């Protein structure tokens, strides 16, 4: 019996590097990310973990190397269709309610057919906050709102930069559960973290990030 999933990886990175003002921030680095897999990016402060995710999300241009999505060179359109970034800047509009923020995101990036906004908010523990403006949310609640956005957007690749920051133990467990469910549905996650990290993943690997000069 043959698998219905493509053999080629969702994401393939070859000799990728990024310099700022002629100073190497990371690279060259090679790795791949398959369906149903979480890859953990390890590295000390200043090793370029956040920069790497911003490059993969199309917010920065790599200095060298190659990024392939589903076997094709990663155009901005391909990145927008396949990658969802959870970064330090969560991207919420403070004057908009939780519902309005999520509806705006779905208007930009599409929405999964099997989940609605109310269900996503309930899943991340924000039931009852649908009409509350995001500016009233605590740091942890804002992170949970960003997680709800990930659940709604149909992108298969989650780029998660310190997803456990500002969360209590219950929130950390929630992130791990959401990642696990995403992998079970043949999605994939690239995660940076200083502390707790994805558990219960179908397949988990670690990539060490170092500067070229090290």
C-alpha cells in the first residue's frame, strides 16, 4: 500500500545564511521539515533563531542559500499559502475584538473548513472573550489569541518563535497539544524555544543553529 502523501518534504533548506551589515547572523544551515514532523531549532542568544524564522516567513531575504516549499523555490505567494508565523510580535489590532482580529486574518490567509472562530477561541481557552478588544488582554491571552489564528489558517507549516513565552504550565501544555494535533493532520512545525518544547510529536528532530564565525 502506498502513502497518499508526497515523498518530497514540505520545507527544504540548503546552505541558507543571513548576514547583517556584512556580519553573519546564521548559516550556512541545511535541514528539511516533513509532513507530520516537528523540528526544534536550538541555539544560544544571538544565534539567529528569530532571524531564521523571519527569513522562512518571507519577512527578510536570505543572503545565501535556497528555500524550497513542496519541491519548488519559495516565492512569496508560496510562503503565504503554506507558512504561518507565530512571532514575538503577535500582529493583533488592539482596537479590534478577538472575533474581529481572527476574521481579518482569515480574510487575508483563508480559513480551514473544519473549524470556526468560536471553536478556535474555545480551544485556546478564550471562550467568553469573543467581543473583548485585544488591548485588554494579558500577555498570555494575546498569545492564546495568536494560537487561535494558527488553528484557523490552513497553512501546513507553523513557524513558531518561542511559542511558550508568557504562558503558564497549562498554556505550555496547550501549545504541545495543538502542535501534536497539527502533526496528526500531516502539518509540520518549526519551533524555537529556550525552555519547554513540543512533546508527543509524531517525529521530532533538533537542528543546532550556529553563526558562521563560530
